C-alpha cells in the first residue's frame, strides 16, 4: 500500500502536517486539500495543540503547486474535479488565513502556486536558504491565485504587480524583503526548530534570530525602478515604460511579460489592483469567479499543453496580442457567479 499523500502527527503540543508527494514536488491534490482542512478544524478545537507546522517531504520542494496535469485532464474532459479542487483549495487558504493558533510553514526548495497558498497566509513563514518562490501562473494562461489577490498588493511598493506579471523567481533574501517569508534559516535548521516547538517553546522566541539577512536584497536594489514602471495604469503603459527604459533589465522584463497569455496578464493586472481594496475573503471570492471563467476558456489548456504536456514551450494564445483583449473581455471574468459564488 502506498503511503498517504499528506501525513498528520502530534508531536508534543505541535500538530505536524507533512506534504508527502516528493516525487511530484509535493503538488497538491483535491484529497490533500480536503484532509488538511478537516485536520486543521480538529486541531483548532484541541486544547492540547498550541501550534500547527506544515512542511514538505524531500529535499527539492515544499510544494510546487497544484497537480496541474490532473486539472488539465479534468477541464478537457468536462468533469467536476477541476472546480471542486479550486473551491476546496481556496477554502483551505481561507482557513489558514483565519487560523486561531500559530500556523507555521517551514518552507524550502520550490514554493509555487498552491504551495504559496498553504504557506504565505500563515502567521510564520520560516524559509530555508534553499527556497525558490514564484507565482508563474500567467505563463500557463492562469493568474496568481491562492490568495495572490490579497498578499501580492500588500508587498512593498509595486513588487506584487511585478511578481504577478513576470512570474519572477525569488531567493531567500528577496522572500524576506517582500514578506513572503518572515524568517530565513540555514538548510536543516527547520527540523531543530520543530523539535523546540514540540517541547513548548514560543515560536517567536525561537525564530527571532532569523528575521534579518545581511546586505541588500536584489529586489531592494531594483525597487525604485519597479515602483516607477509597475505603477502604470494599464499593462500597455507598463510595457511602454519598460520599452523606453533603455536597460537590459527592462528589455528582458518586457520580453517576459509579452511571452505570457495576454488574457491572463490583463486578468492578473486587474486582480492585483482590485485586491488591494478587498479583504481576504472577498479576494478569494473574486479568484473563484476568475477561475470558473479561465477553465471554461482556451489559454489555460494551451499553456499547460505547451509547458507540461508537449513541453514545446510555444503556446498559441487566443487572442495572441494584448491589444486584442478588451476591457469588456476582462470584465466578464470578474462578473458575479450568482448561486455558484464561493461560500466561506
């Protein structure tokens, strides 16, 4: 019998969750989301549990996202799995955001997509120096979901918009600077910290030595340019600013944005601007509206085909140009779902 995809154990006063699909980079499945939600609810009412820790099995990843191939196959076949997954993943994200006890994500290696959703909304995000964080969803015709509407606009300046439109990968220092991580520790230190929490030591006391990194983060160095460029009022304005910038960084950044789905890029732009004005639960409701429309469209399947199925890295987006995606087209993605709205 194969081992469970997610493991739960009690260690002293700690409830420990281990994402246990290391060969799949601990990618989330629908069943994992349901089981995590049920266990978190139980531990929330258990007076013997003081805190919850989530970690990923293996050395390569905390969690690389959702099981995209399964979502692709479900959407293509018209089965309910794809929307059931997103609904329950977003409910899990909201549970973590509002959790009444310290929720501590011990993150390492690859942290993307769904892995961000089960970490960044917790009270503590303790990152090992091996971390690689990204929200690369526009590259597969999706948008930075799992609460990206909420946390990305609340990063310093326009960093959230920069990350949403480019999918740029961040290492440890940038994760700390952007607020993705609250602390950064050497490789292997997470295990020692879990042992300390197990015997009842306060999380903040154990984590406090790891709240800073010496020197300036690369994002901090680029911050003035990022704020100037990504404060644009449209995607087209941002690209025009990059095109006139005259630096290699600007040229490469513009090329990256133009390689993404035009529709997904415009959705992401609006979601970041809208999310800044909304509370967390309303952000999740907005994202559920968006994902309903995305899985009924074309670019998500073309993006997954090009990156994961055929791996030719040559998606044929529909429409292929930003100028062919109208405001009216984007409005339709944000429209209410009526009786199908996300219920939190």
